[in-house]
């Protein structure tokens, strides 16, 4: 079930919220937790009832492993748990990919298994691995069964994150949190949900046809014009930005309706001035997981110059592979690994050899931002294209190396070029000049923590600060109405891009 679907908005969310409010009024803590578990499992079952067995089975086995580790910190149990989780993920997500590559490389006649990828398996697998590791390292003193199940299945973060750790949500599953500041939670949560819905339906889905047309042509072997390649690349860059940003806002808003705060997962990544800055802003919880549970255990920056960069590349390659079973995701991860190595090497060289160039701050800021954005967009080409040939064709067209004899004209792929250019220019202004949703609601703690990572880099941010007021209520109603009207007009419901991972 998609957050931006009419079924979710009209049929699922209202009864779930009403049931919560009734149990909250009766002060029934355990009943609230079990109600949220039952509705979350129903939310998951809407997509495929048979895969609920896999989800519940995974939860039961991992909780049993947790209890075993609580009784006796046996490393063998930990290893079995990690291998079991990764094996489950590997089978469902990568078995057919491995068969295809073996068939190609060795000429074997192997038949694909035709496995259907279980929804959210990457997310609930990583969460449960982190839980076992935290149990092993004595970061967990106690956790009852119902809170563990809700930790894994809580529907606002179940399908596409954020990847929450046990310390993020389990301590919040108590009556005092559920009953705290009801009207503020409802208003702040609704506002975040509406902002996310607007981003998804109006902005992301509004620009998606341009990206789809350009990349479909390239994947089909058609040579495209340089203008079309840039329009398609920019369109996808903003489609995935507003798609994922919209999902993160909606997840935060939905959790807040029940008094729960989730960790920050998206913080204006297109304002980044370097690749390392980008990864502190994009899918923050995935970056945290990869850093704490992969990069640092590999040796991190304690392994010398070559070792550190090797660890960094391994982490990013596996991070790319986590997004999907395809070489395009591996190439995307490899590009970002290379970017980070260049970033760190340049910083070290500047510090050691005093290579800083005396330029006005506005010039260095613009150059840093421009170079970072070009690198990010080039990587998105390989992330989006369904074939390597299609990605390479778009990359060649970006620099004018396509076959001009058979090139597709821009208007063949993008009928209204002027409007598309205007829309893209507007999106650039939105992502670079306006405060993001978390900055808007920052005075009311929209995420876990004190938001020290948020800096007032946006001009006039205080003027945009959200507060429970008639003005903001009207603004939210208008934005929500526009999103719903557009939702009614859509021919096909589009899933969030990260639902596929």
C-alpha cells in the first residue's frame, strides 16, 4: 500500500488513527502497541499476504536469537544470526542476478528462479542485524516481544525506511509518549504528511514523464540529442529527490500522528558542497548503518591511506548493491566510492601542501556546489538506466558524443520543452533556496535529536518557521487539495522509487 494512494488516505489511515485515539484515551499501553502491530502487518499484507509469513518468520527467529544472546553472549549465535539474515536477503534479492551472471560468464544453461522480491526485505533485514549486534555489544538491557515486533513492523518506516536502530524507537513505545501533546502531534504530523504528499504527487510524478521518455529511448537503443539528455538527467535527478524526500516527510508525519519521532533521513542533499557532505544529507540512516556496521568494522580510517580508501570503496559498492540486484547499482556505488576517495584525497592535499586558492567565498561556494551536482547527476544516469548501453548513451549525449545522423530530436521525447525547462528551473530554486520540511517544523522537534546538524544556511528561515496557526492551516489545506486533485487525475499510481529496494 502506497502512502500516496487513495486507499491509504481514505481506507487505511482513518480507522488506524481512530483506534489509536480510543485506546490512548483508555490508557491501554499494551493494547496500543498490539493495535499498531496488527495494522502494520495488515498494511504489509495489502501488497502480498503470502509474504507476511516471511516477515513474521524473520521477526520470530531474530527475537529468539536476541533472547539467546541476552542469556549468553555466544559469538556463534551472533554469527548464525547475521549469516541467516544475509542469506535470506541474498536468496530473495540476488539469486536470479547471480544466475544471470553465471549464465553470461560461463555459458551455463541455467534457468532463473523467477523470485518475487519481498517488499521491504532490505530494510527489515538491516534493522534486525543492527538489533542483534546491539544485543551482542550490550547496548540493549531489555526488550519485550511486542515492542520488538513493533520496532520492525511499524508501518510508517516499514517499507522504505528510515533504517531505525533499537535506541531510536523502542524507548518511545510507552504510554507517556503515546499520550503526550496530542493536538500538536496531529497538527505537526499532518503538516509533514501533506508536504510529503505534495512533493511526491505534484513535483516528483509531475517531472517523471520527461525522465521516463528519455531513458526509455536510450535503453531502447535510440540515440538522443544533448538537450534531451540534459533534460532527462535533470528530470530524474529531481524526480528521485522529491520522491524520496516526499516519502521521508510522509513517514515522519505518519509516525508523529502517534507521538513517535523517527531519525532524520533527508536533509537538503542538493545543497551539499562536496560528496562527503552529500552523504551526510542523503539517506542518512543508510549512511549511518554502512558506516557503523560495515566501514568501521572493516578498519575504517585506521588502515592507512590505501586501506582506508579500499574500505571506503567496498562500503560504497555494497551500498550500491543494497539498492538492487543490477550492475547499474554497483556502478553507481562505485562512482560514489571514487568520488569520496577523490574528495578525501583533495582535502588532505590542500591541508598538507597549502593548495588553497584565494577566491571570493561566493565563487568557491558556487564552484563546489556545481562540481558536486555534476558528479551526482552523472551517477544518477547509471542508477536510473535499465541497461548499461542506455546509461552510456545518455552519458555520451550529455557531452555531445552521440551519433548525430540518427539522433532523436528533443521534441520527439519532450513535447513541451519550454515548460519542462521552466519546471526544472523552479525545482532548482526550491531545493537550493527554500528551507526543507524539517527546518520548517524544527521548533517542534520533527525528528529524534536536537537538530544540531541543521544549520540556518537558508535566507530568512525564521520567516518560514511552521507553527500551529490559521495561516499554516490554510496553506496545508491548499497544498493537500492540490495534491489530491492531481492524484485523482493520474492514470496510473506510481510507487515510491525506494519501494523497489
